[in-house]
C-alpha cells in the first residue's frame, strides 16, 4: 500500500479539495429528527451519533478526501460511544474516505506503543489512517507512533502550534532563541524528511492552527516534508486567506479542518433534508479554500 | 461528597498506604490460566482483561487506596476493550477503591469539556474519580477539567515532569531562567491552592516521575497544595528512597504508582494461585514505601 502521505496526496488531488471535515457530534446540536429524547440510554445516544455521522459522511464525500472523528465526543457517551466511533470509522472507509482519528493521544514506552497498535493502520482494531498525538512527553514518546505508522502506511499528526489562545502560554516560550513549537516542529520535520515517499512528504505531520497565519508561514518554510493539519478554520475564526500560507506551491501539504461550520450547517441554513445543508456547506468550504489558496490549481 | 483530595487523603490514611496500583493488562503477560488463544476475538480478549483486573483488584485492595487503569491497553483492543474498561472501573468501585483513569487526555474548548464530562465524577459515564491530563495545549485547555473536577468532587493530575528519559527534551527547556515543567507546575499549584479542602490539598494534582528525585523535591517545595502522582517506581527504576521527597511531613501528598511490578508479580514468583503473588507484591511495595518515606507514620 502507498504511504499515508502518498494516499493523502492522491485523495486531495482526486477530490481537488484540501478540506478535512471534523466529525464532532454533539447531542444538543443534532438535527431534530435524530435527536434522542432526554431520557435516552447511552446506547440510543450512540446510535443517534452513528446515524448523524453516516449522513454527514454521505453528504461531504464528494468534497473532502479525509474526515476527522473527534474521539472526545464519542468518549463522552461512555463505552457505547466508543462502539459508535468504531462504526463511524467503518462508515467513512466504506465511503472511500481517509480517516484521521483526533485523539491527541500519548504516553511513554510500551504504553505509547499500545495506543499506536490500537489506532494506526488497517490491521489495527480501530483502523485509523492517521492519529493526532501530543508531544509534551518528549521524543521517545512520539517514536512508537511514527515507527509503527511507517510500518503500516499510516500517519501521525503531532501538535505543534495549536489554534486556541492559551496554546501560546507554553508553546511560544523561547529557550536559547527558539520557541517550543519551533523545536517540536523541527523534530517532526526530521522524522518526516527521513520517511519521504513519492509525494515528497513523510510519515509525520503537524497540527498548526489557522488562527496564527504568521507562524503557519514560518513553519511551512521550516517543514517542507511535513503535511499540516490546520484546525481553526470557520467556527474558530480562521478565514480561507489565513490558511493559504500552509500550502506548498503545488497546492498540497495541508488539509484544512472544518467541523461545526460544515456538520451543523442546517442550524443556519434550514432545509427539508438536513444533509442538503451539510453538503452545501462542504461544497462552499471547499470552493473557498480553492479560491484563496494554491489548492485552486489542483 | 468530600473533594477528591480529601477522599484520597482519607483513603491513604485508612489503608496506611500511599501505593497506587496501575492496571495495565497485556495479553502476553496474563496468567496462563487467563490467556486467551491466539485466535480469540476482541471480545474474548477483553473478557480476559476484565477477569485479570478483577483478580488484581481483589488481591491489592487491602494495600492500596487507589488504582490507575491505563486506558491505552484497553483501547488497544478496540471498542470491546473500552467496554471492558468500563467494567473494570465498576469493579474497582465495588471493592471500595478510588479510580484514577490514566488517559493523558486533552484538547481545546468544548472538546476538552467533552473529555471532562465523560471521565470525571460519579455522574459521568466512565465514573473516574480522577483523570490524568496533558498540558501542551495551554492553560485554557486545562480549565474545563479543573473546573468540572471541582464541581464534581473529582481530581485531575496534570503531567508536569514525566518519568521517561525523553521527557526532559522539552520539559526541561529554560525560558527566562525557569524550566517548562516548573512553569506548568506553578500553574497547577495556583489551581490547587485556590481549591483547597479540609486536607490542605486542592483539585489539581501533578504527575512527577520517581526517576528524577531532585526535581521531585524541588516541586514538592514549590507545590504545597498539590497531590503528586509519582510513576516510575519499580519496573521503571525508581526506588522507594527516590520517592521520599514527594511526601509532606504528615506522610501525605503523594501516591506512588507501581504497575508491572505488582500486577505481573507471578512471573517472578510463581504461585498455585497467581493472585497470591500479586497480593504479596502489593503488600511488599506498600511496606517498602512505609519504610522509606514519611508515609510510615500514617
């Protein structure tokens, strides 16, 4: 199988879209027709999440190469939610989409290895094509993920510069003239550069927020072999123009995530079938990204 | 209900033990009688984990106030493993033990809130008394956890100085004369100090590795209202003397985790009933900690 970076490259080209759709189901924002009653059991709530995500996946599949289920919202329902997450990942594969599991996992040694075993690749129980991971525990905590990802043609997106205001508190600390996020970025780029495939990108990716366009440009220049996952577009305030600096000259190297702005689009644009609003929002987000970034030439 | 810090204080006093037992089931280290065949389904493997953890919980309950299930090993089995984790947490409560879920979770905004909702407190689906969280995403990512923990009488242990060699790579970076781990520690202490209960400890705790005794002493002095979760004792090389600096003068303020050294004790000490070896290892770890630390006076 081609590497994750190569498969992502092909999928972005095929759909002509760098849009990543975040699957962030929330009970109080489900379409009314799917919303379970207040007294519903965890299993009934989890079923509603499944049905919602299935509808979203079908509606966005033409406009996105990759979806990003947010584990937190499934975990919030307890064990039944995790069973639903497994079903949603299957559903996305069935629709021909890549799946980046947003778990921001990490731990040390054999525990990190267990997370990697669980999430990465089609041989794993969860069958993620990629997983987001957190770097606080250091380089030896990231290694089990990037090594297994390379073996299984999967990908890893490491948090580098996050989109929230508080992210700067520690990520922007400068030691010997270099910020923490820049150091983490350099480590990620080293791994990416040593695992480059046909696409020119490697096994390690980076999460870099849309809300910091200047740092996005700085990191793009410093990390030429690293796919970026750019959150913060849409509901969090990042505009299409803000993410332009995350792309390479070929319109590749970045996927831009939108969650709430796409999946809950029926709240602002009611339609007889809620999925039509979702489809329309995905199409519009995709077109905005094509118009404002080098992805327009794909 | 008393706060988590107060309940932990009472439980440590009652058991006269600062030992925390990590529930880290691994298929290839289960007692032979519980080991599922290679072709076993995920559900059968998950059942074996449940039975193993039930045996461990019964064996260690006299010697430990709190257990720490490691989510990674359950997640590694896929959805069936998460169902087993839910059952194991129930089992620990049934045995009268506190449960610190080791998930090292985090995310931003409402996503962090979803993790907090899911894991913290007896109202939550997973019913954790406490959860470990990772700080890379900044102060605003930790706030949903500490706020909800305060509301629900639950606890949060933030990674400050981890036990692995690579942890130093970024945690020890010095900016303006202060290390990153010290800065994270100061933030945690601020939250702890503002939420102090009868025990003198607050809602925020810190993970500080046994493998860095000097930093443990430094942080104990700097964080007088913060419970420490000290990993790295036993299999990771930390000795009982190394953790002594983590305790306060009353023998409180720290729980010392041992996972492999206790739960897989039958590997080095075979017994007709594997649980006897686990019981003996928990008793021995507890006695070592009493002998080498201020916990001896409890």
